[in-house]
C-alpha cells in the first residue's frame, strides 16, 4: 500500500489533472479532432491503470515484466501528452495565426516526438541506451528488408513533400484517374474524383508513374473545346462573331472570364465547316454540365443570327404532301407573327396592311433560360416581341450588383421599345426565365411605315410615356425618392425624340 500511495504524488496528480482538463477543453474547441482525443483519453487511462497495477508489485524498483510494464505505462502517459500538445498546436494555434502545415509534416513531427519520448522514458528507467541502439540497428536492417514497399511509400511521401510537385488542392491525372488531391500521408495519397469517390494511391506508384498536374499555370482552370458544324453558306466571320459575342457578353456559369472563350475553325469537311469553342473551365467538377450550357448558348446564338447547324448528309424526297406541309407551316408562322403584332400595344395604331408588312420583317430570336436579352445601359436600336415563355425585367442600382425584379413579361409583351423608337440606352435588364422565343424588329424595318404615317409617332409616344413613368417610379422607389416628371411632360419629350431619331 505504501508503494501505491507513492504513485499519487502531487506532481503526478497535477500532470493527469492538467492532461484531462486539456482534453476536455480540446473536445469542445476542436470538434474535428474528437476521434483522436478519444484515443488519447484511452491511452491516459491505460497509463494510470498500468502504473497502479505495476505499483502493487513494486513498480519501477522491481524487475522483469513488472519493470517493463512500469516503463510502458510512463511511455503511454508521455504519448498522451504529446497528442494533446499536437492537437492544440496543429488544430487550434496554427489555424488561428493563418499558418498551416500538411498532414504528412504533422505526422512526421509527431513521429519524431514519439521516438524522442521513447528514448527519454527508457533512459530515465536506467536502461543502457548504447546497447539498445546497437541492437536496434540490426533489427532496423531486418525490418527494412521485409517492409520494402512500406518504406518505399514513406520515402515517396517525403520526396513528394520536399519537391512540392503537387499539393493538396491540385488537380492531377494518373493512369486515367483524374481528381483533386486531398491528402498526402505516410503511405498513400488520397485523390477525390469528380464523381465523389476517394482513391488511395500508394506513394510509390506516384513516384514510378507519370503524373499530370492540371491547370496549375492558369489559376487551376482547365482548357475545354466544344465542337459544332455549320454549313458553307455562311461566312466563318459571321459564325465566329455570333458565338463569341454571346459567350463573352453573358458567359455561362463556370466559364472563366479570362482567358475569354474563343471560337476557331478546326477543319473543313465535305458539307460543313467544323468550329471549336475553346474555353477555360473554372470548376473541374462541372465539366459535363458546363459543356452542355456552352452548346446551348451556341445553338441560341446561331439561331438568333439565322445560321443553321449542319446535319449529316442524307437524301431527301420531296413530295406534294411535303410541299403542302411546308406551305401550311409558312401560313402558321405568318399568323403567329400577326398575332404577336396585334397583341403588342405599341403597334395597335397600325393598319392591317402595315402590320402585314412588318410581319415579313420580323426575325425569330430565341433565348435560353438565364440568358440576357437586354442589358441595362446598352445601346441597341431594336425591339423584341415575346410570343413564348417569360422574361424577368430587372433594375440594377449602383456598382454593387444589387437588383430588383420589377416586372415579368409574357406572350404579347414587348421590350426594348425605347431603343427602337428613340435610340436611347436600355433602361433595364431583361433575363429569360426559361426558354423564350421572341421576334426582333429593327429600326430600319419600322422606318418606312413611320415615314408614311408620321401621326403614328404621337400615339406611340403616349403609350411609351406611360411605360417610362412606371419604370421611373420603380427606380425612384429603389432610391427612396418621388417621381419628378408627369405623364404629359414625358409624352412630349418622347415625341420630340422619336421625330428626331426618324428624321420626321
């Protein structure tokens, strides 16, 4: 009993109290390390149990297994202390001062501390270190021979850290596997694929195989080409301008702004030209989805420009029935255009013959969901008539990018009327809410009708004045002000601008 009471000296009791208090604190402060803290608690309890058990048989003063147990118990206590110190330094202190090290270096430091602690505890027990070191050299040689692959992985991990060929967060490709490096540990490197799988690659394989580090020199973005074919009836310059403008003015999500997307001619084929849109992907996990969005933008951009994508060559047999179907489609399209013109308030002052003329001048202009139709502040002298889908009208304030959705337009509505009639910059931004189909009417197409009946300008000015006052009130509401101009003054101002713009 005297030996047992000696074990609970103030120094030892204080050591364990501090140890358990620190573990309780870290359990709350470092949730990510709770598993390791639990193992440390187990080691501390084992060391207490070992010291108590060996104390019953004489403790360190005894010999044989009892002395070995006492040494092992002290070693477990020191290891528990090292673990607590490591968690405090690596999980709390370094993140607080914005200084982090890799898991491999952390393990290396802890391993060195364990070895030093082991020799320190053994030396304190009175053992002959020189004899132990001589014996351990022979044992080390045997172990090294039998664990060649394991040592190769450890050395490989050390070389990867020293050379800094790639680090956690880099994208690499090895033996057909591509993913993001998450950890480089003693034995293996953890690679997370874009499908959410984790691949554990032995470090020795990384040393022996060719590894491609993707995107490091361009901000971790990857280069991707998207191919499409267009018939020879349209000049390459038209195709390239239409596609590049659509992708640069309103790039899809995850398409890098710099370097900007580029459309180039890839090759000439028998019936079409092959083009390639080359862009930089900002998020490697979204490659397939982003390619799809880029193809969608290409399709809509070419459709708005009246450019057809080519299809595989095939024989076409034209029959009387086919002619009838084509004629029926033409009539349906004309009826749809006339209905769109009649539904738009701005064209109600026109006669049937005038609307019939305008119907032939309308250009089908589709937009993909989320695509910009007009941009606030942009200058363009054309108008859109929506005949399918819906459009969200937004007002942006300041340079913060904050906006307010003020209206949703649907079939029969129009937008961009100020640009068509007065040449003024767009007063709001319009975004397609889902697939939208519009007709576009340019200034030149409307000039002839307005020149033949100048009195139409007054009716249009009255209608536009109401819309402009409504939009001004929405803007002033955002700014917390009161509308300063009335309907009559706005109407007179617009009529003057329309006459000047069309030289009436």
